[in-house]
């Protein structure tokens, strides 16, 4: 597992008493052929007495781009703009890799991706400790503000925003994300957030039996008669929220976004993660259960997590993906980490409600060591059509929480982002990983909280077939999830808002649009 903490000095390049200037040249040249992928080379320049790098030249070649940049770097590591550029390159390389291994030679593109990504990660390591420290400082400041608002001096006079999600006919992940969106809305309004912790499905006891309360205030009266939050009800002490709060989606407080754009590769997901991680604080008694599972399974060292979703949502919200699709990416990650050979112990944490998935994994991949929370074994008498329905078992929540915890602590995760649980895992990875998008791969769709993101085109694209879109720099695109669309080809499916045309577009030629939001609550951070 790789938490976002300071690395040992032996893994960090330090200039010591010398003032070193590290020059990074990133050159991206146009190479039109599909097989022109990416090559990264380091000049063979020796270290100066092992204390620093007098000069380092890195060449990047990436298809269909014509950009070059050159920066001087101090001995403390990469500058913010170079680090941000490299994280962007990594995303583009990953997208190009997915497309190449689907349409061309899988083995070739896997080898090229492993080599290129490892070299870029080596360079990013030069500033990893500093970026981790800055993210931790920012996260602590946000957490302090949330705690302050959620724990007012006097609950009888504090302004409250109340919300009832218990009656939503949906799974735990969906209900949690609905609650999180309204939690964010409440903090933006500088109101203490109160939600009903009873009446959730698949849990014998209320939310706070397993998770710490969001705050100290309660509200037990009739919620339905309260006025809705609006400009006209700002002075009301207690209000409730409406279901429509899309105005806060895909937005981050302006001053926070300015910082995140330079040091993190997914600012919006990181922002959401601050609220998810706050809500996801275990009670001491449940921490004991987590430690017990950790001890029983041997969750240590390099672990990859997979969430195999073969339950009730297949066919309605998601396609069924064979275990081979998960394990193909698992194998690639282990190769990237230099863990190869059947004699090497490779551990995979499996989160699934399917007993058949467990059987397939163990029979088809005997040289892997599969571990899990034990949910299927504990409830196998309730299995129907080879899966245990989470939503029909009143004791399911502890296993769901355990799976979310261990998957978020894994070094790499393969799951389906059509699942709210998969997206929550991605969010929970944020506090401990500077570049979490490099540590989770979805098999079916993109990250989103509620509505999907909009994308801005950063490079023209002329369609190569009738299924693709013509796009121009500056165009805004919406992305749409369709069960039938193959997500692992590096393309997204959506609509060009300028032309109204619908089709596929290469994700590496676009960038997610995140709006800067004015917020008085966080303006002094």
C-alpha cells in the first residue's frame, strides 16, 4: 500500500549542500501512426557524489500533439507547473494506452505504457513529498472548517440544514453520495448539516453504530413542513434542501481550485473526497472489526483490489464484466511494479456479492492469492443465482464498509464506475495518493458524483468513422454513459454542444471542466 506520506530520504533525490539546477525538457512531437506511442529516455548523466543531479534531460514523444516546454527546476524538486504537466501527460498516456491495446497490439502497448509511466512516476517522485505535505495542510484546514460548522456552540440557536435520504430506493453507495452532495451544499451555506441516520436499508442498526456522527446537533420534528433553502429563507434557522442542487456539481471553491490545479490530478474528486472521508470515520468498535479482517486476510504489502459487480444492477445499470477483464489489468499493474512470475506471491482483495466470481477467480488464476471480507461465505445460504443480494440483507453494511476501506487502501483498484461504491473508493483514495487516477481503472465509465462532467476540447479531432465526433479546440462536450459503449478504448461517448452531434471522442484530447465557485466559507484558507 502506498499512502501519501513523506518518503524515506533514500528514495528522494536531494541536492544537499550544493545548489543544483535540474533542467527538464519535455518535448512532444507529432507522430501520426497508431503504433507511435510514447518513449521516455533519461540521459546517462552520473549523480554528483550521490547528492544531486547536475543535469537531467527527459524526452517525451506523444502522438498527435505539437507542444514543447522547458523549465528550470531548483534542488527542492519539480516546479508546480512541470508537475501538473506531467500528471496531465500521464492521464493522456493512459488514455492512449487503453485505445492502443484495444485496437492494435495489446502486448506492445502494455510494454510501452509500463515503461513510460514508470519513468514519469520516477520524475514526479522528486516533488511527491512536497505535494503530499501541501495537500495534507489544505485538507486539515478544510477539515477544521467542517468540524467548526458541524459542532456549533449551541445547537438550539445554530442554523441547520436537514435532509432525509433514508427513504431513497437505492443502494448504500447511491444514498451516501446523495447525502454527501447535500452535506456540501449545507457547508457552502454555512449551516450545520443534519440527516436522518435511521431507516437505511441493509443495516440492523443506525448509521452511527458504525460511523461517527457528522456533528452534535439533532432534529427530531416533522421535516416535511420546513421551508426549503433559498435566498428567501436565508434568515430561517432551520431549513431543508430540495433534490435539485446541480448548481454545486463540478465546482470547487476558487482559492482551493487554484492550488489543486497545480498539485493534484483530479481537483473535483479531491474536493468531494474531503466530505466523504469526513463521513467515513469509523467508530472505535468497528475499527476493531477492520483490524480483525486485516489480521485474518493478511492485508499487507502490495495488494490490488477488484470490485466484481455481478448483482442486481447488471443489465439495468451496468454490463457484466468477466473476471478476465479485471485480471488482465491486475496483471498489467503487477508487471508495472516489477512483480512477475507465478512463483511470486500476488495478493488481490476481492469485493463481490457473487459466489461464482470467487469460484472463477480461484479456478482460473491459481497463482494469485485472493482475500476478502468474507461476506459471501457468511451469507452463502441467502445466495440467489450465484450472488448474495446486498440490499436484501439487514447485516450487509459492515461488509460494504469493510470492502470500501480495504479497496481504498489497495495499491491499485479495478472496478466499474457505474457503481457508486467504485466512485466512493476513488474518493477515499484521494487523501493518501497524489495521483489517484493512476491507481484506479474503471471498466465501464468515467468518474462522476451525480450528473456527468462536461469536457473542453484542447485539441482538434477529425472523425475517422461514423461513430466519432468532429471536435475543435474550445468546444464543450457532454459525456454520457451507455451500457453498450466500450469504455476501455480510450474514447468517451457524448454530445458536442456546438454542433449538437452525438458520438465518440478521444478523452485525451479533452479536459474536464471544473468551475471555480466563490465561497465565503473557505475564502480565508
